[in-house]
C-alpha cells in the first residue's frame, strides 16, 4: 500500500475524534476497576469502532464532499479512493465485533449498538430531523460498555448514561456547526442544519452544561460542585459574548465533563 494511500486513510478516519473518544473511554475503563487485559480490550474495541465510523462517514460523503470541493477531505484531494476507504470501514467493523464481545455479551452488544447507530447516522440519518439520535445513543451506551465488563456485570447508573448521552448531543452540534453551509448546499438537512448556524452556536454549550449538572449530582464528590460552577460560568460567559465564544465554551465544558467521568470512574455503577 502506497504511503499516500496510508496517509489518506489516516486523515479519512477523523483522527481527532477517533483518538479523543478512544483515550476517554480507555481512561474511564481503567478508573472503573477493569484489569489491564480488560482495559486493553476495551481500547481496541473502541478504536476499531471509531475507525469504522470515521471511514464510513468519508466514504458515504464522498460525492457531497466532491460537489462542495472540500479539498481538505482526502478522497476529494485524491489521496485515497472512496472504495479503499469503504473497504477499510468494513474491515475495522469486522474487527470491532469480536473485540467488543470479548468484554462479555452484554457489554459487547451495548458497544455494537452504539457503533450501529453511528453507521446509521453516516448512511442517512444525518440528513433527517433525527440526526441527534445516533450521537445520543452512541455516547449513551459507553458507560454500559464499561460497567457491564466488570465482575458481576453491573449496569451503569442512570445519571452516567444520560450524562454521556447529553455529551453526545453536544458533540453532534459542535461537529456539525462548521459545515452547516456546505451541508445545506448539498441537501443535508439534519436537525442542526434546520436550526441554522446562529442558533446552533448558541445552543451547543447547553447540553454539555446539563451533562455536567447530572454527573455532579450523580457523583456528589468534593470536586463535582466546583466543576459545575466553573462550567456554568463558562457557559454564561460564552453565550453573553456571542460569536465563536459559545463554541469555545462548549469545548471547555466538554473537557470538564470528561474529567469528572474519569476521576469518578469507580462510581459509575453507584
């Protein structure tokens, strides 16, 4: 395989989100009490799942990206073909299935439900009013994937599931925001596209702040309430300033949510 093709595949997998989600879930898994073998299996399952989702997205969007002349996309730039990216997506998905089930049938099926929801988004739901649903499912099942792999197969706390789902909703809004104009030009009319850039920019920090409140309520730890106060202050400041500030506020609040989940990984079943 040519170096250019490998580089194209690396860019087409959406490396930023892929790496971020993999590191986040791996850290939460380690904090929850999984042993080294279990943590490595979770990391491998999450990585292959995220790779499959990213490659599926770029393969499915190849025609629209070409129509919009999005040269930042490796398929449009000629670094790799849509067929190669599509084959890589299916290969990663094939690896993801046994790696997910290695944590147990319940944990594995929970993760595969999230991966399936993400593929549904890539293959059509992104252009509908239900575009938010795959993100909420995909993130919402992650605490279950972690806890159902623990001894005794405990279910996650409700606040962990709902908090993660709200984190996914915020991720959806933040992910779509920069591309709304191009999406509308190529016929993609999901929920954020119908709201428009201004409304999405103002809305994006709010589900993340709600996630912070839920997680703070759930863990009730010494660091949780100060974290909520900081998240609220950042959100208010971002909405007050307008422009790009709400988006930047969303990144800060999402970071707070992730830190809270990691440092309270052992409480996810409480």
